[in-house]
C-alpha cells in the first residue's frame, strides 16, 4: 500500500480547505492513511508533517505498521499529546473528523488547545479518497470476494431441511477462516422459510423447514478489506408463485448491474432495480436501498438509494442487492459486488445466480 501518496493527497485537500492541520481518529481512516490496525491511535497532520500518536500498549505494533509518519507514544490521553504538539503553533486552523468525533471528545479537544488554535469540524475528507479504490485495494477486495464465495459454495452442501440456521452460519464462517479470512464482515445472515422475509434475519437456532427460501448473506475480511454476497436457495419444490418472485428479483438485480456506469447517479442505479420490480408489482416488498459501497468498512459511500445524487466513478466498489420480503411467506435477495470501470462495470462475485432447489 502506498500510504505516503495517500497522505500527500490528503495534504493537498487540507491545503484546499485552508486547514493548517487535521486530526484523524477513525480506525479505518487510520488504517487507510498509514497502515495502523490497532484500536487506539491518532494521526496529526500539521504544517505538512505527520505524527502518529498511540499509547504504550501499541508501541511495537505502531512501529511495525505505521508508514509515512513519526510515531509518538503518549503517556496520557492521545488528544492531550496532540494538544501539546500544537502548543508551539502561533495560530492555526485545525480540522477534526466531525463524523467520527463525539460531542464530548470535541469539547475536550477545544479545552486542551490554546486559544490561538481554532478547531474546525469537517466531514468526509478521508472518505472522499477512500471511495475510489486503488490497485492494491482492488487486489485484496477481489481475493476477499473469492474467499467468501468459496465458503458459501462449501456450505451449500449442508443446506437441507432440519439443519439449524446457526449450523449453516457456523460452517460458512469456519470455511472462510480455513480459506484465509481474518474475520467476518458482519454477523452472518441465514434466514429460512417465513424468517427469510426478515431483511437482516441473523442466524437462529431454528431448523430449516421442509419447504421454503433460505437467504444466506455473508462477507469476509482480508487484511482489513471486506466482501459481501447474498444468495437465496430453496429447500423443497419451488411453487409457481415463488419462482416468479425469484425471477423478478434476479431481473431487478441484473437491471441494477446494467445501470452501473461512470457518470450515473447512485439514485439512477436504485431506480433501475426498483422499476424492474415495479413492473412485476412487487416493488412494495422492496424495503431497502439497492446497494452500498464496500471497502475497509462493510457499508461505505456511495449509498445506492432513492434520490442519491452521488455520481459513480471508476474505482468505486458497490453492492447490487435488491430483494423482496413478503410477510408470513418468505423473502429473496441476490447480491453481488461490482466494480465501476471506465466503460461500465465488472461483476466481482463469481457465484451462479440461477435458482437452486435442494
């Protein structure tokens, strides 16, 4: 990872915002900017220099991981150490992450800093960079997607009536770890029968019914980068109505993927998927957005939802995951990860989407 280039690019943004400095505390932003993966850290940009501050628990980790910044081990609060470094500044405008800083922490920062230093809350500066993935990030994301897909395919052998949802989730996670995943992106979703109508139905102790849909939604983390995939299978014979539902969701998902192109707004992608379900008179059962960005966090900008005006750019990685959820009957969701390219898009998820009957 070219952490120095990322820091230099953010410095250019800070110059454009007329900020003399910037305090980064959000863990994923720290990892993105300097490689640090611990839980306690602060990166201070000040007059073109970068200082990384942590506490004694992470001395060795910081020295091994942090790139492009001087490492300082604080004896007390990290913010207090940052304030100490700012004491020598005659006057400055220092930004901090408003979207990741509590009111209490912001107030404490203002109290610690001298009056000549002005604190300015700013949002999204690092995410504006993170939203476009570089070659190293895409390599890790691609591998994470393949690991997640392989874990799903191995687990599919376990899907039979009577098997508990939690057993399926556990087996999928074991398979993912055996394939090299460091963690799961989120709590694995396995929801069967009537429970498949729950968009985020966490795996329960309920056994799979003799007949019904099974929604399996899981993702893995590889060196900090996430994957996300959903497939819906059916145990028992599929009825005519259920098959039509599945075909409608697949049609909507393909329409959403077809709409992913540079220059398109996130809302236009959502509208493409939603219209496909509207033609089938099923759009009232589609209760969430069509997708979201994925990277160091499982949910990142852009959000592919109604009215969203963010324009897609090459290098963005998003999910396309329309679904329908019919209370008392069941639900279906199909989700792929998609890379926005210069000419359109590339589907990263390698798993077949045709309806599987078990």
